[in-house]
């Protein structure tokens, strides 16, 4: 045999296995290498029987070397990919979620996709006015304390921290990893954030920030989520009408005097038998700024009697049972006067609206008109 024959065979074998495993798959490379090694050994044995000395060592050594180099390269590429994924998502999600993303090896997280999310917007009411006459260092210190606590709370409840906008926080649940209980976890986070604000206001006693209030809006709906932006700068975020609705709900807290306001979509995403649903007070059906359709809005309440009254009122309004709805309004008024004075003005406003619909329905009894309780347009200011 020609002295260069075994070396050429080795180059050919390595070239074949390299061509077949350009997209590296460990098990595939192993089996191809084993098959070529067996063919090489069989060929060497047949050549020996025929009286030809043909060394199989170069081919076997080349196959083993290629397999080890390919495995090492695959390991380092996977490690770099995971480190890149960690670096990208460490700013948005808690470490446990980053570890799960890296372990799952998912690349879909970085691509924009449509997904149902529960979104949270929070804002500090009165912060701008409180910081007006303070040095920038004092404002920055207060904001750092606020953002640090809110970030910890969002991550503690499995949320993805999207961004800070002035003194506002945007977060969402159910991405990048699926979270079946996204609405419940978002609501629990909102309540924990309000508890954090109590501690922050205590720490800010003696400063203008001691009176600021936290307002939170929650909404559940479809949004596009993923890495969005330009080639020079991009971020992991969510966009869509659901995002705008959550932002508008945060602002609507001002109208109702509430700290947490959530949409009917978020209420529907909560388990009916869960404790969260039992503490939600239906407030009204409203048209938010920038929208044309009305949505139901709820707030968190520990007043079980008032929650029951509001639930009954909501059901009667949907059914057009005006007499029963008026009775519920009377019950709400009586309860507000005796036990919940903060809801008295709202109860009176609801009573007037329901009474107007009831009178209109009575006046049109003989007309084939379905009088439906319409949404209340909120002041855009």
C-alpha cells in the first residue's frame, strides 16, 4: 500500500464526519464516528487477509480527535449561549427564572411572540410635587429606595420587571416562562407592593415623600412580548392594547380613590374558588381614556358584606333587573353610611345612574327597546 494511503483515508473519514455533523448533534456525531471506525477496522482486516498492510490508526485517531474537538466546541458554544441568556434576562426576572430559561435552552424568549399576560403598572401619586423643592440627590435616594423594594417584590412573586418610567414601574407575568397562575401572582404582588409602601412612608417620615401614595393598575390580555427595539439598542418588553389598558387603569385609581384597580379580564383569570376572588369589590363599568369599549373594574376589599352587595348589583345590572339593582344600591348606601364612609360618594353616584336607567326603562315599557346599563366615561384628566 502507498505510505500516504492511511493518512489520506483518515483525512477523508474526518472530512465525511465533519460534513455530516456541521450542525453538531452529539449522539449523531458519535454514531457516525463509530460507523466509520467499524468500516475502517473491517477494511483493515480485509486488506491484511489480502496480504496488504493498511494501518487503521490514523483514521481511528482522527475520528476520536474530531469527536472530542466537536464536543468541546459544542460545550463552549452552549456555555456562551447560556451566559448570554443570563446576562439578557438577569435585569428582568429573578435568578430562579434565569436558571430555568438557561436550563430549558429556549431561544423563543428573545423573539417577539403573542401571549396572554397579566400586566402591572404602578405610579407614585404626589411624588413629583413632593420632589419639586428638594435637591436631586434626595430625590435620587428616595427613588432608589422605592425601586429597590419594588424590584425585589416583583421578582419575589415571579414577575418580569419591564422598565422604570420616571417614578412608575411596569411588570408582567406569564413571560418569558409560562405561569398558569399569572393573574393571582400579579394581584398578590400588587398587594405586597402596597405593604412595602407603608414601610417606605414610615422611613420617609419628616420628608415631603411621607405623604405619597402608590397607585397600581392590573389588566390581563394579549400582548406582543420579546426583545424589541433597534439593532443598536433593544430591550425585553411587552407592547399592545393590553399594556395601554393596564396603564390607564393605574391612572383611574384617582377617580375611585383606590390603591389597586384591576380589570374584569384579570378578575376572570383568577380562580373562582380562590381567596383572591372573594376579596374583589366590583366598582363600575367604565370607558378608559383612549378607549371606546367599556370594561368592568374591581378593587381589593376586606369588607365581605360590601363585596357580596357589589357582586349582586353587578349581576342584576347585567340582567337589566333594575328594581333589584336599585335595592342593592340602597344596601350599598346603608352599608357605606354605617360602616364604609369612604364608599358613600361612589354609592350615591351609582344609585343616581341606576335610578336613571330604571326610570328610562319604565318609560319605555311598551317599546321594543333593551335598556342596558352603559359604561361610565372617565375624566381624561
